[in-house]
C-alpha cells in the first residue's frame, strides 16, 4: 500500500471517528431528554396504576387518542429541524432564515390547536364510538379535560427543541426535562392523592399535574432561548405575530407527510389498544404497561434518528455527500446495536420489568401474565423498531418525507394491522396476535426505509449536496 493510499484510508477513518463523536455529542442529550420526557408520562402511568386497573385503562385509552393527534401536529413542526439544519449548513449565520422557520411553526400550531382541543374536550363520545364502555369513556373524559391543555406548551417546547438541536446545543433541553420529572411527579402525586393540603382529584389530578408541568417547562425554555448567549442573536420571539405564508406553506409541504407518518405509527398502536378493549380491561392495562416499557427503550433510537436528521441536513447544506453517508450510517449502527441489547433484557427479565409498573399482587396476576407475554413479543421487534425510526430520521435529513409516508401506510396499516387483527380474532391468539402483527408491520417499514436510503443517490435525494 503506497503512502497516498495509506493517508486516504487514515483520513477516512478519522472522518468516521469525527462523525461518531459529533453524532454522539448531539444524540446523547436528545436521547436523555427523550427518556426524561417519556419518564414524565411513565410517572403518570405509575401513579394512575395505583388507582386501579379500570382507571389506568380509561386514561390509557384517552391518551392513545391524544398521542395520535399530538404526533400529527408534531410532524408538521418536525419539518423545522431539517429546514433549520440545512440553512445553517449552507451558512452558519442564517439568522433570518432560522427565525422565519420558527415563526412558521408557531403559526401552524395557532391554526391547528383550537379544533384539536374541541375534539379532546369531547373525547368520551369518541371513546364510546370506538366501542368502549360508558364507565371507561366517562373516566377517560374526566382525565382528558384536565390533561388536554398541556398539548400547546408541549408542542411549543418541541419546536424550541428543534431549534437548539439544529444549533447542536441540545443540553438545555435535557436539564429542563430532568427537572420536569421531579416537578411532574410532585404535582401529579399531590393532585391525584391529595397531599400538601391539595384536594384528592384522582384521574383529573394526573392530567392537571401534566398540564402545569409542561407550561412551566415551556416558559423556562422560552426564557433560555431568548436570553441565552448562544441563542439570543436569533430573536426567535421577535415579531412572532407576522404571518409568513411562503415559509409556512414550505413547512406544511415538508411536514404534513412527517405528521401523517407519525400519526399512522401511533394510530396503529392506539387502535391496538382499542382492540385490547374488545378483549377486556386486563388486556388494555397489560398493553399499556408493555407499551410503556417498549416506549422507554424506543427513546434511544428516536434520539439517534433526530440527531441523524440534523447531521444529515447539515452535511446536505454543506454539499458534502460523504458526510451525508457517514451521518446516516453512524446513527443507524448505534441505534440497531442498542436495541439488540434491549431485546435481550426484555426477553430475560420480563416479569421484573412489568412489576415495576404493577404491584406484584394476586389481584393483578392476570394483567401481569398478559403483559409478560406482550413484552416477549416486544423484545423480538426491538431491532426493527430502532431501524425504522432511525431510517426515517436519515431520510428527513434529505428532506425526503413523502415516500416514508407511503411505507408507513402500507407497513403499519396493511401489513401490521391486517396480520394482527387476523391473528387476534381469526386465529384467536387475542392480545399476543395483535403484538405479533405490530412487530411484522414495523419490520416491513424498516426494510422499506433502508432500501430507500441505499438508493438515495440514484433517486436524486442528494442532488442538493451534489449541486
């Protein structure tokens, strides 16, 4: 091997190591922030589980509908992440461009939230339309009318998070999210069970605790991004009332497929919860616990996928095709490797994990047994779940969102839901059949995402970098 070849190989190794460091440096605060935000939700599940399986099932069914709509709107503003990253990749001082994108996100939320709140206020009727009992619908609505108001500050928080991530300064979100765990636990515990002189509100107390927590976190992040030395030059809140139709429509065009893709994924899990409701309340509670555990591990590849969007977008803006490749594959390998390790943990100690959320008592035995069986299936789909979410993040960095939407539609709703419903009700596998269907759907989406990434050059997805 001559000196030039050795130098070239050493340079490539150095570039991959640099990408690994940069990707991890961006990803680990996002991962931990995802985990802490999920822990806020997990705290509510833990506390509401102490009220009883009926209350837990009611809140879970209501929240599942909320998650689907939340993700639809989150997808719209998620478009701000690759838009900001590509602008900053082209020009590091793209202050006005970044501010226009942020302002467009605020306007999208202003248009979308009022009709959404109207739906949530009447969530009980929607639950009954999906075949749930009057008791579950009544309990779910009482919870939701206190919880629904947190969606506004939560979405603004996510928009601000996209901004700090595009600047590769996500640690502030991590520290705020860590504080949010303790704050939410204290508020929800006090309002659910009546401590520190507060009334015992039951399920509505959990919803009110979450609402107060997200308002406080949102105001804190607004203050940091308005006053912090690294962020204030962007003047994000300045003239926020000015409507920018051109940038808003650009975000809609890029973001609506992301939102529908996210909604399709969460929607199939939400519908799975309603299928569980047809099987029985214990199946709903077991599904909630198993899904909560799977969601905690999912936060790691989700954070890696978010980092991949930014890193791929920055490389695209710089015109660095090799950088695009390194950014995508580094995140993908890390995420799939982590999920493989988590699959082993879930398979090895499922009961110990389930009893973190449900008291190991005779009256809960049927729910625990079901949750253990669901968690074993969840262990099997950890790899493909990680692969599909990171694959989506890689493609978003290339501003490619419409084909991933089609993949989600076919994978989740045709393959996953079709196989799951047949196994559950046709083959009488009940809840386990639903979870096997979910796993199959995730696997098909992961394969399609990976195939499109492999063909990115031939499909013209890197044409901006080539130019």
